[in-house]
C-alpha cells in the first residue's frame, strides 16, 4: 500500500496545476477594488462610543458596538456593511486588529469607504490604499473546492487595548446563476453581545418580498417610497446567546429575520430543476460503461449499486465553482471524461447513468448542516449547500450521495444519508421531504478473547475479531485509506495500551474486505505481559475487562444543565463480546442488565460456564435517535448513569491462593491429609526407635530414687509438646517408685491421670527424703498442696477449646517446675543418670517440630484461619476467604457474610455453607471432576426452608427450596449447638424478606 501522505501530496500538486490553468483562463477577471465614500442611498448611522466597558459586557474581550447592514436591491444588489468593535484585552487585539472583506470578482465589486480607530474620543484614520492586499484565500481548498473568492485585507498598525475599530465597505453584484432571485438573513442574536444593530433593505414595489421572523417577535418597520419600500430594524443592547458544547450543528437558537422573493419551495424547484435537465449526448466510452453495468448485473438494485460505486470511487471529488459554477453542473460527458467533479457534477453523471439504465431518479437539494431546520425558515434559493440523488426501485426510495466513497455491498447495506429535510427536484415536487428512514445493516461486532489459562505469572493471550457492516465498514475503509495499515496498527496498539500498558503485538492485523457483501473482518493478536494488577490495599491480583467499543456513545455530556439539545451519533449498532478462558476455581453469577430509553438501547449479559471455566460478557448498544431534546436531557443522563458503572467487569485472584496451590500440585484435600499423616507416622516411628536405641546405653537406675532431668529441658519439652511431656515425666517417676518399692502401682495409669497425682508424688518425695543421704531443705507442705490444687485447675482449663487454654497450659508447666526441682535435689548434677536424661537428642527436635505444627494448626483453627469444623459468625471469617466467596459469586461484591460453616481441613475453598443478608449459598468440590460446584438462592427466590437437626457427629441439614421447585442443601455442624444460632438467624432473615414481598407485591391483574 502506498503511503497515504504521498497520495495526498500528489492530489494537491495535481489540483495546483489545475488551478494554475484556471487562473490563466480568468486573468481578464482579475479583481480590483476602489476607495470611495458610502453610496448616497445609505443611511448614515453614527458609531456609539461608550465611556466604560464592563468585563461582563465583553467577557471575551470583543464588544460589538455596531452592526449596520444595508442592502439595495434596486441597484443590482448592493450590500453595505458598517461595523464597530471595541477590543478590551490583548487576545481580542490579536484576533481582530485587521480589516478584511471577501468578494467574488467574477460578478462582484468591492468599495472600501472607511477604516478608522476611535481612541479617547478621537478618530484616527487607518485607511491607506497601499496597506490593502488582495489575497486569494481558498477556505475550502482542503475539501478540494476552488470558488475563486478573494479577500481584501489590511493589517492595522498601532492598535491598543480599549480602541474601537470602525470600518465600512460595499459589495455590489449578484450571482447570475440565481436568476435575479434574492434571499438574505439578518441575525439578531450572536454568541457575543451587540450594543446596537441596524438593518435596512430597499425593495422595489414591482417585486414580492416575504419576511419570516425566526425565534423573535421583533418589530420590522416599513417605510414606503415612490419606487420602493424600505424594511428597517433597530435593535439595542442584545445580550450574548451561547450554545452549549455538544449541540447538533443544525441547532440555531439565535433570533433572525429571513427575507426571500419566493413564496414556496415549489418556486425553488422551478429555479433549480432546469439546471439538471441536460440532454447532451453521451460519449461512446460512457455508453459502453453503462452497457457493461447492465450486462454484468441482473437486477435494478445491482445496476444502481454498480453505477453509484463507479461515480463515487472512479470520479474523484473536486470542484471549481467560479461564479455561476457554484450552482450550474457541467455536462455529464465532460465529468466522465475528466474523471472529477463536485457534488452537482457527480449527481448529474449518476442521474444520466440511471436514466440510461431505466431507473427513475431525481436530484435532491439538501443542507448538510442545518437541514433539520429548513421548515422553520422561509423558502429561499440559497437554503441548500449540497445535492444528491433519490432513486426509486420497486416503490422504495434510496438516497444516494455520489460524493461519499468506500460504500460497497449493495443498496440495502450501504449507509443512506439523512440530512433532515430535502427538496426533491421534480415536476410534481412542491414541498420539503423528510429523508428519514429506518437504517438497517449497519453494525459493528467485536469479539475479544482473553486466554488466562497459563496462570498469573505468564503472559496472557489477547485476540480480537471485528466485523464491520454498512456505515461502520465505510468509516473503517476511509480511515484505512487515509492512514495506511502500518499507522493503523500503531494507533490500535497505542489505544489498547491505555487499558493494558504491557501489551505487545503478536502479529500484523489481518484485514479481509469483502466488497461483494460490504463486510470487513479484522483479526488482531496481542500478548499482555502483566495482565493482572496488584491491589494497593491487599494482595489481590485484579483483572479488568472493558467494553471500550461502547465508551464513545455512552459518555455523559460535559454540560448537564443545558439550554441546547445534545448531538448523538446515529445510526450506531454495536455488539462487543468478551470471552475469558480461566484456570483454577472460579464461579461468577449470571446477570442481565437492560437499560432502555428513547435514545438508545443497552444490554449487558454475564454468563459463566463452570464446566468450561469460561466467562462470557456481552454488551450491546443501539442508537435510537440522533439528538436529545432539551426537555429530555435529565432523563437521558439518568439512563447514562444506569449504564456508567456497568460498562466494565473485574475479577480477582491471589498469588498465594491455597486452593490454587493444591490444584496446581494436582492434589485433593484427602490426598494432602494422607501425606500429612504419613509424615507424622514416620516422625513418631523415628522418635520411638531412637529412644529405644538410646535406652540400651542408659546408666543403671539403682543410683537414683526418682527420674532426674534438667528444669530447662523439662520446661522446653513441655512447651514444645503442649504439656504432653508431663505424661512421660510422671510415668518415669512412678516407674522409679514401683521398681524401688516393688509395689503393684500402675505408672501409666498415674501418668494418664497426672492431674490427681501431683501431691502424692510430692508426699512420696518428702517421705523418701527422710531416709536419703542427701540433705534436703524442708519443704512447706501447705505450699505444695496449693500448687497441687492450682495444677489441677490449670490442667482442666488447658483442655478446653478456648484461646485461654494456652495460658492455662503454660501455667501448668510453671506449677510443675518446683516439683521437678525437688526431685533433682536428690541427685547431683554430676550424676551420670541426670546428665544422660538432660542431654538433647535428634528425636527431641523431631518431636518439637511435630508439636509446633500441631500448635500452629490449633492456633489457625482458633482464629478461623483454617476451618474450625464449627459454625462461625461472618465477622470471624478472614477477608481472603470472603474475597474468594465473592469471586466465585457466592455473595455479592459489596456484601458480608452472616453465618458460615466449612468442613474443610486446610482451606475454606473446598466447601462452604452460609448466607448473607440477601442470599443463601453452598459450594463444594465434585469428587470425580474436582470442579467447584456452587448453588445460590436469593431470599426473594426461596419458597420454603426445611430443617433437619443433627445429633452427635451428624450435621444439621437445611433444605433450600426455590420458587421454581428446585432445591439444594446446606450442611451445618452441631458443635457447641451453634447450628441453632445459624438456623434461627437464617429462618428469621428469610421470613423478613417474605414479609416484604407480601407487603409490597402488586395486585393481580384480573
């Protein structure tokens, strides 16, 4: 594809060469101007000179003091203009410190009367003929239109803040193509304030004039003279009237008065129709082309589409509208031969081809900017700025614009313009005709696919498939032809990077343009390196999806308190589907949203398939009008507000999600439990084997009376084993007593019930100390009795299911330490048995590691970090579990949990039962597929709840029955009777909703 800029430059170079030849041909019409006093027929209006201009009177720095326009139709349409404007700031001086007057030298003459500056009440003459330049400034050159107009311009010197620029001039002459028809518009209101306005029109008695005020009841003075009538308007202190941004181009709220010499649109038809009745002979080449079109296309629709395509795309748009050329088309044979023409030329060529093909067609005059307002203005010949074709096939109308390009696919699929009201040029036409018709076949379909199955740490694949129909296809072709594919790909990548900064193009865009059907298909492939965004407040990884194809059309207007209607893009029909392929455990609730208004129709659907792990978001937008009236703006904005927060969709996950880790390892929770129990068994077996092996080298027990061990080792092992070392320590001491005394006591029995044998062991020690060779300090029996009682109490508390049990356990260890020290007093620290028992061995660390894991798990259960196998209140559920349940759709995004129960071991993500303030939920893993299954029901959708209360180790069951008869079960643990609180609160919440439904339900329709 050639570079688009290169093509544009070629067109301008060719056009410049063409203009050069035109300049040579019209050299005899070189413009000239004159310097003269105002004509005698002009009424002299004195310039008002205010002493002070308030900032509110001229907020833009430009204050018009005088607008004086006078027209003399008696003297070949002479137009006199007199303006005075005060410049109150630097910006106004920069924009307005010049004189300029535009005219067409082919039929007009310019006379400049005065250019003065008022400063401090003094008049300074600024009219210097040597300073006036004639410039040919083609304002429509970028549209490839040359109209031959010139501008007389003078840059004024020494203009200061507060100066009043006062100038006047006359332009004389009327376009001969108007056949002496006259029309004029005097605008009374402007976007800037005007202090004084004067309008005067001299009209001959022998011609009829029609005066139409618009948006005003201003009084028009009529002064009769011998040969003419003077129509005069005097208007003072007109405030500025601003139009809100975003208003339609046809919205013209300013007061004005229209003058015209025709009374009906039928008279305009009589003036214009002859210009398009050209019976010039066709060239052989054009005749051959028409014959080829007829041969290759079977139906009239196909033939018209082929002729239109040729005129649109093979005859370039280019206009040279000198003088009468602005209204008179060239012969169709000439347009065909040179392969260029303006709207009139291309329309005439198309009409000629359609006539030869036997198709009824007419030229149509339109106004592309204010066509919707033509009916409130007076009929006039200068009401239009464009001409198109209306073809009739099988009693159906087709509005065809030959200047549009890139339209393919047949008459029923191309965009037919709607310029509002139009004037069809035919013998029977007397009124304006509405161009409105229902537009069909104009759509844009966008399907996006996000492949996130490689996980959060890998790049995500992003594919986009787009289809353009009708007007959307036309716009895309024009954009592609203007920019080129390389620039298009760069622009698209930059556009997507606003949403996904780390996006990269994976391949070039594939474009398929099927001109037979008019459809365009695009396929784009990208990689997003970092799709997931990390939340600033948590460890969440957030993924967002955007319905950006709709953004332009549902954007709220900048100005909401309006006095102007809102322009809408129309016709627009867009469907955007976002497909998300996921891995791991997900569950999203299916939702629907429909916003219907007189101006657009919006639909959103969310669908999630657990079996495919696929999320599908569907967005649809269809425009129903091209503007919003002022009295409907509030309703329109309310409709936009209902859409605004619905356009995007977010999901989230966690980098360290426990469930995701289990899934990634390919292990079920039961398999994890089996592994853990296996590890525990190996650890305990090792500890036992090592203990038995070390006992072989243990010293004889005959030299000690009790089991000596250092207090530090006793304390650490007791803490490490959560108090179970007590059992071993009590067992060993009673075993020593049994062996020494040859008694029949049961050391294991006393060890298991050690809470009762604290004081008896102390008594035995004290009794034996009397016969010991070691001198012991006398102990206080009352103190040890108190310790024994305290030991019994703390031992009981250490076995409860409370966070305080850990404090009680620590106290039991402290209470036993005096008894440990009393036994160690029997034995010297140099004793071989004491040293052997106090030594640290590998099994102690293995046992410590095991009990550390047990303690951590117990703490996690107590704090609900892992399932506690009991009912918990919603406030006690950890936030990451709440986020998980929101993610899978168990509860709403902004809701909290009331009660919850999970029978899981390591995570609440494997199953859960609970309810929020609006719905009940249950989820679990399927035993065979390991897919997460989820059931939910809003309280408003539940017809009944049946409770079956469990006993001992059997769960309570709540059967949730929906209005449609379907049901699912909630399982609730009976531990500590918390199932009663769960069911009581669930039943109460449901009945409250049922009561609301009953109280606020609508009466049945009989």
